[in-house]
C-alpha cells in the first residue's frame, strides 16, 4: 500500500485519480498549486533581495565618492 502523504503532491494527485479517490486528488492538486506559487514567490523574493543588495552597494559607492 502506498502512502500518498509521502509522495510529492503532483504524484500523489495522479495516483489518487488513478485509484478513484477524486476528492483526495483535488486536494493534492490544490497543494501542488500552492507549492508552485510558494516556489515562485520565493524566487521573486530572492530576486528582489538581490536588487536591494545591488542598490545598497551602489548607494555606498556614491556616498564614498562624495
């Protein structure tokens, strides 16, 4: 017996649909969507953090040149 909770959400969704557990599959689909959104937001946060670091560095350079 496979424990769907130990699988990645997308894989658990596919298996749940294959076994006829449609409500569980829909929940796993929502989890997969939320995980994808989380990953996207984490990437965006990292990109913004990099931009802030770059701007802080440029600001420090400007202050040093005055």
